[in-house]
């Protein structure tokens, strides 16, 4: 166990991180600085301040990071149409690098030599936090209590909390939440416990941010989405900030039963796990972004992006946001978005996000004169296709001929 | 214009290919052999025979290729989770190689020196047909009337038909179909004319195979899908042949408003075009296949497949089914499917295909002992994660340290 | 045949392009503007002027493009360690986009509606020229005489030249060059005729820029190469311009028998062809660039570049320099070169380019403290490797365990 | 420290693994089984037996694995033209999976619960060994003494050896070898100590298997290499087994100064390290294999292989030989080699491997009729190229036109 003088803890104010706070003080005899961020998880932050004060914490940081989160993390990721393993929109993954960055900034500011977080030793989040810490402050000490302590069972944890005078609410006394949850402005996730058997359907009561498609309105709702350089800047004609955009899309998606996902995914640490996710706004954004790219991006640029996307997604899933290879890919992705300007019209209805039309005054590459089935007045010479096909077939023809000769 | 003695025409029996039949006879003074295939387009084939006879065709081939189509083309493609440009399930693309192959078989059988098709000079289908022809019979002559003749306007075509005594039905007299359509067991597509403006919503009346999500049943329906080696072999416990599977999935998908798509895509010949597609069964298959792979495929194998998928999709879209690089990829893909056995439960509801559970008795890689949030009895040593993270971070730490020293 | 008023011809002054000049005047009755560039091919340009004047050409452009060629084309390409099909350094391919660009600039300046070049209809160069023309001036008319005229045999060409009063030197009278050659500051290439049989060794007399390894000096020569942002800026301590760098490397490489290559390559138009190349300076550059990257690039960034390189190479080989996907890749590549600063020491000896040492004061990522086999004082904790391996093995262990249970 | 009953040690008979043997007996009080393999490292194996007996080892395995090594590991890897980071031929990496496999076979045979190796905690070899162990026997215990013991300095190790009565030869008394070496039939490697400064040239005295190019014969030597399905089966017309092929190529390469490499590479554990390698036979094989592929592989298949190669190389370098994704790639690679039959003629001279000619009676795709610069009698229609270029340029023309309109 390394010597720790002052540690910045990512502190939610909940039971687990409160136990960690106390455990850090007890175990390392060190000063604890708490950091609590609003990234749109939808919880009050002031109780965290009070609890921290209760433990004698002197330096308490509470930051509203919602705009930075969406502008500098969520939007850049969506420019790449990022999906992990064909389904997952990376809602948890994308928040961790921001937390890590802010924790390190605070550590530098208050002269802390260590940072700590509440992620377990089995999941991806520990990796995402710690790769961020190490990339930004290579000699920082990292304390990951779940990998160190012996409070691995629920009972031990509650006993420790009781002794430490940490308030335990009813939910925990009665066996704790049926799932491990994580929320931010992009999504809410559910993992573990009741979900551990992937052959059993998740309970309807689990879902929080979205109504079920069945319970959604019987009438569809149209939505106009406007893009500038690949980012959404207005909804239904009203300009909004990034966090406002995502907040409003979450409201609309949630209302229409959009963005639920039940998935078995492959963790970076090597196991399969089952997760359920609600990403109402993100699901709308992804569909809309593909639609605006469909008329504004060159074919080969779009295909290059598609070819690189799974790699970019894995980098984010695995926690490499601050790695140089993620940044290099981002430079390419951002470069391609210069022309991604225009609007998309969507229809939202009972779980469906339906693209019905799209256009770009400044950057459409759709040429009706050429695409038309009717007479195009010579814009396209059909005879060209003959040579195009002949030469594209040439290597196969040569092979086939030589083979048949032999 | 090359000298043609005997040509095998891909003949639907419709107006356009009837004009082509006559035009081939008139222009090349050659014998025409017709070939009409049932690939699930849902049209009567016997009228095609009668029309061909009317034109004096002596050798008429009418084949039911539905099982071969699904077994040897659709299923192999779905093993790769194939999607073109993030959305399109390649319904048209995957039928062309089969038509081309059968046409060449017939040409060899009847001693024809040429083949012909009714695809225009602007689209992808000409490429898909002809790359197939050339790969399988390198010295075959290809007659693509739309690239040769001067009947490019609707009026000229109708005039020619009238003179030739080809029956013209009401629809054509009144201006023709509002869209160009293509159907097979996997999908029906709509392109052109009324759809040429991508900023205008498609008319509800266009859609044929699916009800709208609004018109779909108010009650969800569960569906159990069983896989062997990556292919669906049973639905709701009932074993079926490949074509039966897809037929039944189309029925279910169509009933629940599943599988509509409105897209701007990039054609191989270089232009953007707008297409609308109904792929009810395919949409269900893709979702189910990803779900069964999620518990039966190794992570890195799954990621390798994801990385290669866009390339594989482009090969099929562009018409390279018979090319050696497609076959090489298929060998890899098929190899990975040995373990893709098990079942998936889906919920179908108003346009949604929702995965609710999945399992594999023989090949699940999901290990509850390890994944559990509760005490795992030492199955996984959380301390291992520390070293894992430290070494994965090492290159970034070294870089960061060296930079800060300088 | 389209109507041409004024055409800018890429004119070398040699027999073939002189025949083309006359043929354009005869066939299109149009004004011809000649453009002759010095891209380091090592030939006098003034004779081209005189010949052009002889044909009544009024607007004659002769430009020294050597610095632009190396700075804006060769160097950017080498930043990617570009090799086509494992061997070829793309010497011809990289010059064509510059010629095309300058031709279009001139066309715009003189108000020409067409451009013309002397590349045949079988090779890659026609594609490289014309993709450039069309990308930069989409409605330009392109005249490719070798695809249009009937002078396909040597005899017909000479007869036409004689009639036109074009001087024919001895070489051509005696049957023409035994190879088709192309040269610029990066390389000289040989194709065709005597080389058409890939099972026969090329004659020693063919090679022009390099001595044979056997004839090279018996003593090795050391060379210090200095890089800034991925480009060579100094040799043996002496700062030089880009073209000077390449000129000097060609001298050194040629002297030491470096950079010969005898290859069968796959052309974009679909056939295999055999080419012989001398790229003395380029061969040295590539080796040196990899060496400087080896200590200044992050591992994953280097691997990302390696993964993308074959695609980038194909784009250049196929003529897509001016395409948006090449530019997008270049943005990524250039971004990575910010840290590629330092020096490499090479030993040149009889065909060998041997890297013997390398360092970077500002950007080395080589950390001796960590790499050492001796005691590192705790810089690296060997125990971390245990966890690293355990988690990387986890998915295979789970699979193996589950399989053995069944 | 886990409880070990019986451990199979990869035992070279050298000082380090002898200390390990004794340390395992002392520390774990367990039975040690030794396994010594001949993989072409060129050392006597019987001394290892005697030493093992001296320590009371009862079960001693000494196997000649040379043919299996080349046939099942080296040759499959060369089918992919595998190179790591543009330079390294993976000589060490490819031997480890075989050792691991045989160790596990022995463990199963003798009922051992553990395996052990002598690789340090900083290098790649520990990973390669252990990933193999875990993949093949998921619950095996792995003892990696270098990560456990406190003998990290040379002095401590020698003291331990002395006490244990392990014979210490002069070399070690005088400070040990100036490099860490590893040899097998594919290569010999040098790392560490004198090589730790990448800005200093390696000493000529270091190299073992090759003469320097300067010291190589003044006369070139021709070599004919014959391939079947991508593997070399004969040299100069004489059929040989895989190990014989590689032995003879090593002799020829070594004689002609071929295959030296001085490299800074990126280790999987996160640091850069400098290595020097001699791979005489492998260097010849790679060049010859590319040459035979150049006339027997389809272009797109070859490009697919090139695109996948860096990934395949990283898998082997990182130790994932036994992973399912390596096997999936191998299936693809091996499939492509069916047509890779024919011969290549090479010229070996002072460090150079020069391809001078190549042919394949059964599988050449080189078509002289089409490639010729002379009249081809219509085999290729040059006019086709016009359409080919026009359609390939279309997307750029459309973009350029639309941009200039706006």
C-alpha cells in the first residue's frame, strides 16, 4: 500500500462512495478532497456537500459539467456515428474521461498526490478512469478501494457504514438496488444482480427514462433537426446549446419510448456482461446524423469513416479517450464534418425514429439531374458504364480465361 | 455492335423486358432464350411463359430459386451482419449474383454466346449482373439494351411496344409506376420518380409489404428464433427450410410494421440516389443474429467481423459476389459461425424488434460466476485489474513523463 | 468526338507527344497550348519549346516544379511510409497529380476548354491524369489520343510523324526504346517490350540511375539524416530544401547501388504488369523515416498508420490524390508527424540501407530506465505483468473452461 | 503464492533456468519436470539432461520440434507476409506458442498442475508463453519466477547459483553476456545491456549467424525457390522438408550477409525497446513469397491480405497465436494460398535479396497478350478506360460542380 497524503475522490454522495470516503481516511490517514460533478445524472448535488462536510472534508468541489460534457465529449463521439458491437451507444464510457480530467485538474490545484474512484475491479469504468488519470498525470497515485479492501460483500459494506455513522436508507437495508445504475445526460445504464441471467427478460419496472413503446403516445411527432459541422445546433428551428439539445432530445425520446437496449457486451477486462441502457436522445442523434451525412459526405469519405468506426468505438469503450490514437482519429473525423451542414426531418413514434426527409442548402451532394430515371439531358452518359464494368471485371475475366485454358 | 447468335435474357414478363425481347430479335436478328426466376418477388410466372411464346421464343426457362436464394446467398450474407452505409440490408444486391449465375448456366446449356438484362445504365444492377457474367464466363457477350438503344424516354418505349404488339396495361398508359420497384424474398425496393427529391417525405401509399407502425397490432408478439451455425433453423420451435424461415419472418415483420427504410445511398457508379426499402424478415434476422453472436462469439472474433463488415457489404453492394476477395472473406466469416448456435427471444411491436433474452446451451461464453456483482468465490481476481491498467497505460505515462521533463 | 477549341497538352517534346500535338491540330482543328514541366526527369526542356514553336504553338508553358513536387507531393506521401503491394514506392503515381493540377491552372488561365496527355489506354497514368482533371475542373474536356486514334502500332505512328515533318531520331528508326520509361525526381521506371516476360531477368544495361550493387564502392558510407515533422530537412548536418534533399539522396543512393526493384504489380485497370524501378533517394528516405518514427511515435499511433497505409497507397497508385478521402487520411497522417523530429544514422553499402542508430532530443519516447534489463529502481513493477496477462487471457480461459465442461 | 505440486519447466539448461529449477524446488517444495526443445537454436541438448538429473529431476523431456516448428508455425506465418512495425520478422514471437503447447501437453501427460518459464516481467515472452498456457489449459498455475523472486540483480542470481552448486561458466563470472539472446531456426535476437542506447551503433562482434555484407562473397549466387500452396517445397530443384528448407536458406543467407536488422520496437507491455535480429532464411522467404504471390494472387485478394497483415502480425507479436481471432485470420490466409504455386529466381549478394524472375505454370495470372505495349489484337479495348475513368470520377465531378455553383 502506497503512502497517500491527499486524495481527490470522485464522490457521488451515495452509500458506496461515502464508505470509500471514510475508508480512505481510516486506511490511509490522508486528507480527502471530494469532487462531485453534474453531468446530467439528474440527482441533487447539495446533499453530497453536506455529507462530505460531515466527514470533515475541507475542500469540496461541485461542478456543473453538462455543457462541457456534451460539447467536448458526446458531440465529437457522435460525429463518428459511434456504436460499440453493433448496438451500444457508449453512454457510460464517454463520461469517464471528463470526470478523470476534472479530478486531475483539481488534484493539481489542491496539491493532491492521489485520486480515487468507486468503480469495481471487474468492470470497464476502473480502466476508463485510470487510463485518464495516468495519461494526464503519469505519476499520480491511484486508489481503487474495490480492488483493495475486504468489503466485497454487501453485508460487510453495510456493517462498515453503520460503524462509521453513514446514513443507510431503506433501499439498502432491504437488500440494495436490484441493479447497478449509472446515469448522465447521454444515458442511464442497468447492470448486475437481477440482470445477471441473459436468458431472462428484464422487468418493465426497471426502465426509468423512457416509457415503453406500448405506453408512448398513439400519435407520431415530427422533429426537425439542424446540423452545423456535424453537430446539432437547433431543434424545430430553435437554436440551443449542446446540453440543451441533448436534454430536449431526451425528453422527446423518453416520451416516445425511444432508445431502450438490452445487450450482452464484451468488457475490456475479458468477460461478457449483460447491460440494459436507455439512450433516448442519443438514439435520435445517431439516426439524424447518419441521415445528414448521407447527402453531405462523399461516398469514399463516408466509407472510410465506417471502416474506422468500430476501432474508434473500441477505443472509447476501453477508456482510451486521452490516448494519442483516439486524438489522431478525431482529427480525421472532425475534418470530414466541415461539410456536414443541413437539416433532417424525423418522425418519432412508439420506439421508432424514422427519417422522412433531409436536405442541405450549402453542402448537398445529391444531384437530381444525374439521379433521375427520366431523361437527364446528357448529364450522365450511360455508355460509360460499359467500360467501367469491363475494366472492373478484367482481373476476373483474365483469371477465368487462364483457368479454363489449363 | 457485336455479332450475337443466341442470347439468354433475364425476362420478367413485364413491359420493359418484353420490349427488350423484341428489340433483341429486331436489332441482333438473334435467337432469344428467356429465363424467368421465382426468387420470391411474389408475381405469377406463367404469364411470362405465354408472352415469351408469343414472341416465338423456343427455349423458355422458368425456375423456382427461392430455397437456393436464401440458403446460398441471403443466409451467408447475414452471417456477417451485413449493412451498407449503416442502414441498407442489400436486398436487391444479393439477388443479382444468383440470377447471373443461372443465366450463365443456361447459356452454357443451350449454347448461347450472349446474355442480356433489363437494368439501366445508371444503376448498380447492371454492374452486379455483368460482373457475375464475366466472372463465370469471361468471353460471354453482354447486351445491355438500356445502354445501347435510343428508347430512353417513356414515350419512345411505349411507341416501340405498341408497334411490336406488346400489351400495355393501364398503369403504363397513365404514366407508368410512380416508382421503379424490385422485389425478392428479402425485400422490395422503391426508387426514382416520386422519390427523386430527398427532402420530400415518401407517400404512405407506396409501401407494399409492411403496414405502417401506426396500423400494426396494438399488442406485441413474442418470437423465438433458433440458430445453427449462424443460420436460423426454427421459429417458435418449428423447424423450417431457409425460404420458409424468411417467408414467415416477412409475414411477421410485415404484420408488425417492421423493416421500412428511407435512405440516400451512394451508388457504385458514382451518384447519390434515394431509395425506400421494406425488409421485414431481414430486419428481424439481423437483430436476432447479433444477439446470438453476443453470447457465442469471442470478443476479438466479433470485433474482427465488425471491422471487416463494411468492406464485405461494399463488395456485395458493388456486385463482387463472385470475386475471389468476397469468397476469401466468406471463408473467414463462415469459420466463425461454427459456435453460433442457440436461441433468441424477440418482441415484435409496431416497427420495433426488441431482443429480450438469449441463450446457448452448447456454446454460450457468458459466465455468470465471473460476471456477477456479488461475491464470485475467487473466480476473478480483482487485483489483476491493477496490473492490466498499469501496463495498458504505460506508453501514455512514459510519453507524459518525458514531455513534462522537457 | 467532342468539339474542342483550345487544349492544354502535357508535352514532353519527345516523339509521341509531338505526334499528339500535330494530331490534335489536325483532328480537332483546335489551338494547342503546350505545358512542359521540370519535375526532375533530368532532360533539357528548351528543345520542347523549339519543337512547340515549330508547330505554331503560341502559348508555351515551361515550369520548374521540382520544389513543389517534393515538398507538396513526395514528402507528404513518405510521411505515411507508403508502399504499394509491399514493394513499390509509387514514383510515377505521385507525379501525375501535380502535372494535372498545373495543366488545369493553365487551362483556366488561357481559357482552354480541354486538356490532353500522352498516356495509353492500358495503363494507370491515364487514370491518374484524368481523375485529377475532373476533380479540379469537372467539365473540362479530356482528349486521350491513345484511346481515340488508330496509330496503335509503331509503324503507323512513325509514318504519321514522317508526314508531319516531326524529326525522328535514330533510336526510333531502329525500333524504338526497348522499354517505356518515365522519370522524375523520385524515380525512373521501365515497363513493356523487353520486360513483358516476367520469367526473364532484366538486362543490366537497362538501369540508368543506379550502379549495380556489384559495381558500387567497396567501402560503406555513413549518412546522417535529420527530420522535422516527418520531413528530411538536413543531410550530414547541412540544411537543404526538399528538392535538394531528394537530389542529394538520389546521388548517394545511385552511387551505392540502392533502390532497384523488379516487380509484377496489379494495375488499377485490371491487369498485371511487370515494372522495373530505380528509386535511390526514396529507398533511403523510407528506411530513415521508419527509423525516426520508431522512437518518436506512440505504438498505437504507429500501428494505426500501418493499418491505413495500404489503403493510402492504393489511393495514390489509383490516382485519387485529389479525392476527399485521400485528403482526410492526409490530415490524420500529418497530425501524427508533429512529434517526428530527430536524426537517424544510416550506412549505405552496395544496395543496403542500414539503420545503425537514431535519437530525438525533443521527442524520443524511448525510456532507458524502463527498458533496461538491469535493476530499474522500481520504474516498472514486474508484478503488474501478471494481472495484465491474466485479464488479456480471460476470454480464452472462460471459453476453454466452458468447452471442457460440456 | 499458490500451492504447486508438480510443475513443467521450459528448461534450456543454461544458468538462468537452472537457478529457476532449483528455486522452484526450494520455494514451492514441488516436483519439477523439465522440458527442453530443439527448435533449431543450435545448442546441444544433452547437457540439459545431465543438469536436470543433477537436480534430481525424474521426468525429463527433450524433443526435436524443428519440423513442427517450421511446418505449423513459421510457414503459416510467412503465408501472410508477416512483418511487425514494417521491419521485424517475428522470429522470437513465433516460437513461443509451440513451446507453450508442448509444455501443456507434457503437463497433461505427467499430471502436473503448473508450468513455469524463464522470461522476465518486462518483456513480451512472458505474455506469449502464458497466453498459450491459459488458452490451452485454463486452470493451470503459472509460475513466473522473474516476477516473483528477489533475484533481480545479476549478483544475487550468481550468489544463489553458487549456493545451489550450479556450475557458473567464465562468461557469467565476468559480467555475463553483453546481450540477452534468443535463437531458433528462424532467427537469433539480441537485446538489452550494450544495446540499451538506441543512438549507439551495435558492435560488429555481436552478430552470429550472418557475415557482414562487407565480408560476404564478392560474387552473387542465384537461387531458385519453388512454392506449393504458399510454402517453399524445393530449393534449386531439390525437394526438402520445411526444416531443411529453412536450414538451407539460413546457410545461404548467412553466407551472403542477409537478414540483419537493428530496430526500436514497441513491446506489448508498453515500452519501446531496441532489438537486433538476424533472420537470414526468413528474409529470403519473405521476398520470394511476395514475388510468387505477385503473379498468382488476384489483386483484391492480395490487397485484402495486405490490409489484414499488420493486425495478424500484432496478434503474433503479442502472443495471441492460440486465440480464435488469429485462427480465423489464418483460415482466410490459408484459403488464399491454394493458387500460390510456382517458382521465383533470386540473386543473393552482400545483404541483398534480389528478385530477378518468377513464373507459375499452373496459376499465373499474368496475361502477356493483355499487358503488351504492342498491338494486342483486341484483347483489351482501350476505349473502355474512358468510361471507367468517367464513372470513377463522377462523385468528384458532382461535388466540384455543385460547389462551384454555390
